[in-house]
C-alpha cells in the first residue's frame, strides 16, 4: 500500500537526518507506522501544577515557576559540577540541584518560566528537587497558568521502551511531529461496519490520544490500557490478526471433500455396539458437533478440548466408526510410543467384534511388521491405523484416508500435522488436547479451528486430594503410600528430568527405586522407567504396572501424558517445585481414574521460589484444568505456555495476550462476522494477501 501515509520513511520527519534515521532503523523504526504503533508502555500524570508551598517530602510533583537565581558550582572533586537554581511561584520558593549538567547555565536563566517535575526531597537545609525534569514554559505554547501541555511535563506524559540510542525525549518529540503531520482523516484498515458496530474512535484521533492523552483520560485508565484510544488501537491489531485467520478458514471451508460420510441407522448401530458405557452429556454434545462437521462437504478442522480423564478417546473412536462405516480409513496419531500402544490396545479391544481391522505403526515396529502394516494401509484392508509420527513418513500411503485424529496435539509440530493431513483426501481433522488451553490462546493459536469442549468427567470419579508436603516429612508420605498399597492400590513416584542435569536426575531416580525396593517397600514390587530405556523395556514395565504385577512405578515424566491405569491411587511428585503448572496437572491426572479416592503429593525441597510456591498452591486449590491453564498463562506468559514448539503465536506490537484477553475475544467475533459476509474491502483483501503473515511473523501452516 504505497498510498498509505504511515509507510513514509522516518527520515522525512522534521528533525530526522540520515544519521538519526540510521539510528532509528537499527532500533527497528523505519517508517511512521513503526514509530506510531510503538505505544507508550506507561504514563505519568504530570498535569497538575502544585503550588510550591504545598510540597512535602516524598511527593512526586510538578510546579510552574520562575527561575530566580542560578549558579554553577565546582566541587572539590575534579571535573564535578553542581548546578543550583531557586525556583519560585506566588506561594513560595524551592531549590533545585542538577549534577554534572553545566549546560543548564545557558538554559535556565533567571527570569525564565519553567515546569519542574520530580521527587521532592528533604535535607538539612530544607526541601529541594534533585535532578528534576524541566521544560521551558515559554516553549510549551500554553497560555493558561495551571495546565500547560508540553511533552514531558504539565500533562499526562508518555513513557516509551528504550529504543537504541534514541532518548525518551527525542522519541516524544518524534512522535509529536509524526502525529501532528498525519492527514485527517487517516485511512483506516477497519471496515466501516465494524467501526460503527463497536463505536470505535477514529484512527487518527486514537493515535494522537494514545501517545498524548488529553485530560479526558485518567492515568489509571491509561496504565491499564483501557482508554478508548488504546482500546481501538489494540483492537485494530487483534482484528487484523483475526481477519487473516477468519479469511483462511472461510477459504478452507470452500474446499470440498470427495467423500462425505452419511449417517444412517446402520452407522448408528455400528457405533453403539462399540460403546462400553453411557456417554456423559459433554461427550454427547462434542460427538454431535464432530459428526455434524463430518456430514458437511467442507473438511472438518476441529479441536476437542477436555480435561485429563474427560474421555476424549471414545468420542474420537465413535467418530472414527462413522468414517469407517462410510468406507474411509482413519489415522490416529499419538505423540509417544507408550500412548500409541495404549490407544492401540484400547481401540483394538473395543473394535474386536467389529469387522474393522486395526494396526499399530511406530518407530519401533520391526521392519517385517512395518511392511505388513504399510501394505494393509495402502491396500485399504487396514481400516484404522494408530501410530506415532511414524505415520507421516514417506513409505506410508493410504488408499482412502478420510479422518485424522491427532491426540495431545500440542506436542506435534505444525509440519507433522500438515504432513499427515496431506496423505488424505481433504480428510476431516480432529485435534485433541488434554492441556486445557486458556481461551485467549485458543483464539490465537487455534483461531481457524472450531472448538468442542467436554466440560464434565465420567461419573463416579472421586476428587483427588492434593497436598503440598515438605521433603522433611517424607516418612508421612511413605505411610500414606503403604496404606494405599495394602488396600490393593498402586502408586506412581515421579522424578523431574531436566535436560541439563539429566544424568544426575537419572541417577537419583535409579537410586531411589533401589532404595524404595530394598528398604521402604520390600514387600511390594518397585519398577523404574525412564526415557533412556529401550522401547520394549519401557513397554514391559508399563504392561507390568497396568496388570498390577508392579505396585510402585518410579518414573521420569515419560508417564506424563495419557497413561491410563485406573487402579493407581497415589501420585507422588518429587521436586514438584521444578515442574510447570500444566505439567503437574497432567501428572496428577494419572490418578483418580478409577473408583477410589486418590492422592497427589507434591513434595518440595527448600529453597523454593515464590513462583514455585504459587504454582503448587494453585494446583492444590483446584482440579479444574481450565482454571489451572489460566493461572499458568498468567504466571508464565503466552510464550512459555506451550513451550517452544508452538509457532502460531503472533508477534504483537500494541496488544498483550494476557492483559487484553477481552479485546482478543471481541476481535475474534468481529473478524468471523466480517469474513462470513464473503467479501473484504479491497484494502483488507490486499492486507490479508500480502502483509498479514509477515506482520505477525507467522509460519505457513500449509
Ligand atoms: P482423556 O480425555 O484424558 O484422553 P480417556 O479417553 O483416556 O481420557 O478416558 C479416561 C478413562 O475414562 C478411560 O478409562 C475411559 O474408558 C473412561 N471413560 C471415558 N468415558 C467414559 C464414560 N462416559 N463413562 C465411564 N467411563 C468413561
Ligand atoms: Mg487421552
């Protein structure tokens, strides 16, 4: 858009020569747009001028005064100078001192009117300002005595993040010059209908007021980023982000599946035969939404969210039966071999009496078995294949892949998801996650997806008692474990495995397992599992634990996701202070899966950080994964919430995903509304086609 006035390079701004332009550009500021969309991160109220007589020590105050006397004093330390001035208004006088600013002698000359702003201090000779900010009142252009809007005093003053070698005042001056030079009205990327519906402030006015607020805004509103001007600019950014997603979603919706499943009585009966229990109301709603999508001609892109143990697998399987009854193949991808094996065992059992053939394909499937599975998949004699990322490898081709389920999808890279989808014929895709995702992040990361949520748990689940226990009370914990084991239950004891100290941790997990076996629980069987073990050794341990041959499983976090042993009723987490909140929640979800009351013990070792204390407290207080996810987002911020795998988080310049959740919500709604009308304004269309991806730093999702 070269007609865009904001694309003007900063060097055309008054006071910016080639040298300063280069400085600015090194700091990431090249155009007016770069400069203006870097909003102040904080504001200070320097608008009220105080009579000097009313000043008290400790105040942060602004006064409008006249310079009475001024002198530069050399001190005994060589080269060290102090500039003293006395300022007076009608109510009184006050001293000001500046260290090492000899040039002030030429500026603050007696008789001049200035605004002084700073902290009022008290010393042996009375009140004074030390190194205050000043602004020459005659430069301010104001006539009134009491409110003189300048740039850094006498008003609500903006503060900017430091930008390279650009000083705060220079930035204020640049921004002032930039907003003053903006055409009126300023072209607006937001559609007129949106602006009217939400009664948004005009773009130019918002720009001016976000940088140089007028008296209509309070400093509290400003620092909460909720003045109409700030709201509008943040909304603008979020809307542009969301419109890109909404438009792509609409375009994807125009794709047509070659085979659209039918649902008739035969299909329903087939699904009912597979179902071992009654679905919860939440499962029913989710299943209905999924099947409705499947019956549409556009491919499904849906995220199924449900807390750990909510029963997502059966919902996905029932949908898979619908696909298979319609002659389509199903791929079911899990992030780990253990999880894939468990899904496979489960699904094979449930489908045992059906006519559908189920296979498992993982990295450790031996070559011969692998060939057999690949043949079955390519000929179509295998109806459902469960696997790890091995499913997306080259040798695997499907005859008629129509439905893809991706479990614990946040563990997969975008590329793997896309690769699996590409093996199908515009397949329906169902993503599942048991890491409940805070609503704003869902709106960001999964903006193009439709979301189903299972809010309830299957009946009969007993709440898990969670306690935070100091290492020094380890004996109490063993007593509890023994009590459970004696009642026939099983226990997990989890060790963190932090990469940098992998060896040490592995050693402590190994020693712990030996110690527990030999000295603490000699009458029970203890087994050890960790990520460095061979796959078949891990599988063997898991099988022994699931069958009850092992009562205590000492493990690193490899059991974190999805493992289902209903008889286990105790989860002890060693060094709980080292785990993230969502991970702790996942681990805790390994118990409480049967009919027994369960316990989760968070053992911590001092010293722990305040953050760690907060995390453990939050976990003990609630079992609602969505509440925990929101807390986790607040504690860790959006970048860390998913870890490094995520690529869908946008690069933002005005908005904040935690602070501005409500605005993201509004932008999401509005963008879908606009996209669903089927046309964009020419400017928006150009934006979505050419600039959207680059602006938000997004990787192509494919
Ligand atoms: P998640 O949502 O964490 O993947 P799963 O699908 O593994 O949960 O289900 C957890 C456990 O609950 C499984 O043992 C499953 O068989 C059981 N389950 C799921 N739905 C129901 C239900 N409606 N009634 C009884 N048990 C159920
Ligand atoms: Mg699961």
